[in-house]
C-alpha cells in the first residue's frame, strides 16, 4: 500500500466509523488540523503516528497498512500462515524496507513482529517509544544506533530502546533478512 492509499484509508475508516476529525483527535492526542492534513496528504505520517491513528480507529496498524477495516476482535491465539501473509513493498514511509507483518491479525498486541528486508542505503532514521530486537536471519546488516555503528551477521541479534535514533542497511550483494520485533509499553488500545 502506498502513502496516498494509507491517507485515503485513514479518512475512509474514520468516516465509516462515523467519527469526526475531533473525535479521532480526542482518541489519539493529535490535533484536528494535523489529522486533516494527514487525510488530504499524498504522504503518510511516521510509523509512531500511524500507530496512534490505528489505535484511535480501533484497528491494528498492520490492518491499516493492509487496508483492512475489520474491527478488533478478542483473539487469544493467532496463527499466521506464510502463504496468506502479505509482502509490503518499500515506500517512502519505510525508506526502502520490504516487510512481512507477522501476527498481522492478532489484536491488542504489545509486540509488533515483522520479517524485514533491509535496503542498501539509509534514507532516514527511526525513533519511537518502546523496545526493539533485531535478529539477522540472512545476509549482513550495518546497524546505526545513536552515534554508534554495529555490524551484524547471520545469527546475531541486538536489543535496544527504540527512542534512540536507529536504522540499518544491508551490506554485501543481497538484502539482509531480519526478524524484527517492536515492543510497545502499552497496548494499542484505549
């Protein structure tokens, strides 16, 4: 899904739920004016803001990115089959990263797991609340954390506070394949 589609999806989901911009602002802590700009934009907001908007719409972030408007259900166990899992191609929002959301239909997650295919170039850094772990499944990764740089190989992993600016890029001829899990301090619910 591209950035324009994400912005349109936010508006469509909000209006389908009969929420005003002010209602969504109250639920997310974002301003009505900012949300209006998001809905009219051709670019989606940063990941952390999308997460707040998804919570305000009572859906998972991965559902928002996939264009799935299904309301959140109570699911204690969720099985994600590889053949049913979407591969979301790189966009400006994810700066060259291809990723596969894992447990994409599990509501109320404290963790957001992905398989990520890291780009060869760094276009931006990321910072968001929570903690994160990266495990290298294939390839090599150059990981930047604050002012430090770490080189990771197959089997290496790193666990960090994700409020510090961070980013990774593939080294070598093929993209590094990573298992990434982001932990949010509180569930994506009200």
